[in-house]
C-alpha cells in the first residue's frame, strides 16, 4: 500500500489517491484534498455533506452514492454539483477520507 504526506501527515492511499484508512483523516487533510480538487474553501454546506458521508461510511463500511448523499444530507443534486463540481460523489468521498464510491468510474 502506498503512502502520501497530506497536510504534514503520512496517510495510506490506493493507486487512485483515495485514503484507505478513514481513521487517519482529519479536517486539515480535508482542506488540502479539497484544494487539490479545485475547491478553495470548505463552507458550512461542504462540511455538512462531508460529515454525512463519514457517518454513513461508519455504518455501511463504504462511501455513500450520489443518491444516498442527496437524500441523507438533505441537499439537491444541483446543490451537490455546485459544491463538488464534476463528479461530486467521488470528490466528496476523496475529501472525506473514504474509498471511491461503488459505481464511480
């Protein structure tokens, strides 16, 4: 398993750059990953989605799908795409320190 330094911390990542151990994640890492994804600032709305995804993954053991995010976090698909442009489920999973959601290419 590969490792990478993000926000001064060494974390385990897979070949696509997704963290493989959600316990290594913290908010500083999220901020750095968001910048890499082209999101310069994480707003309260971003954190609401990120926190929902992390809680959902604790229960299910995997990153939630787009539909699960919109339903569970109470945001519309349009809002989700505005917060996390071009592939929101995949982006939010990466920023939240989770694995790639099932069904994402």
